[in-house]
């Protein structure tokens, strides 16, 4: 990659730790070649609006009608931001390749004008998937973790342990109800992976909490809270009360079987 501009400094600004202070670096000024290539002012309301979008994305005061997006410091990440701003401002969806194929302001304005003349397909309505116990497809990240677990079952590599210390008098019943409410509101905490036809699926337990199972969990003392050192709190008894994955969660009141 070739830098879009070079700036000569007497010395590089450093932080108190001796590292490069990027925030203190001066913004590069337009080179004479770039200024000459884009000296034409944006023509028409559409180009003016697009130039304002460019200026906000690239962090520049002004943009010429014939200037190149990448010559002004743009890159692929900024290109995605540009397309999002274009969709928000003009109501059209442009592909990412359009920024690379038509990198100048005037060329992109022509693409936007052509797209606005064509009817835009309506986005499909969002439909909530039924939580009836049937398996749902895994996301790409979930598929990756499931695959790694098949290679090394039970590995704690992706677990994130943490210790929680609470000050003051502990009320286990209140804490259990609070954690149960968190689990109720976030279905990912009630989701488990299963296999259907040799393929992994995710199964979400229902929002309701069975009183029968909650009573059974409490009577068998499967779940309990025990004080830790220095007034802290730890969780013990993470065994299943009825064989369902959701019952492995510590608070007895979160069992949903």
C-alpha cells in the first residue's frame, strides 16, 4: 500500500509513556496534484449532499467533485461507513464494489442518481421464530465453537471465569430472583446445543419457570449459595435436577422444565 500523503515533521509527538501520540499528529494537507484533480466544486444538490457525506466520513472540510475516495485517505472500512451513510441519506443500497469501481465523487453521484430512478425492493418483514422446542440453525460463530467442542469435548478454553465479591448482608433469595430474571430476559442464557440428523441446532427453553421443578430443585438442595472468603460469594452445586441443559444454571428458580 502506498500512503496517500507524506508530512515532514521536526519530531514525532510522543505520549508520557514514550509511545507515538497519534492524536497529536497533524492532518495531511491536500497535495497540489490532488487539489488540481478535484478543484471542480460539487455540481448540483446531489453532489453537494454526497460531498458532505464524504467530508464526514473522511474527516475533511471540503471535497472536490473529481477527487478520488482512496486518494483522500479512504479504505475498505471507511467504504463500508460511506455506504451506510449513503443508504441513510439517499435511501439507496450500493454494493461495496461500487466504491472501488467508481471511486470519484461525481461517478458515485451518477450511481446514486441511477439507483434512485429504479424501484427499490422492499426489505422482507422480520418474523419471530417459534420457540417450540424445535432446533434452530446456529450462527457461524456458534458453529465454530460447536466444532471445536467436538474436537476437544469439555474444554474450558472459551470459558470466562470471574469472582464476584459483594459487600454487606447477602440475601440469597433476592439474588437468586435477580439472576433468574436476567436468565428470563436473555434467551441466550436458556439456549443449548443439540444434534438433529447429525447437524448441530440450538434449542431455546421457554420463558416460563416450572414451580414443580423449582420445588424439586430446592428440596434436593441441588443448587446452593455458600459464602466465600472476605465476604465474597461463590456458586456451588451446578448439577442438573431433571436432565435438561437449562437446569444446569445455578439458581434453582431458573429451571424451566
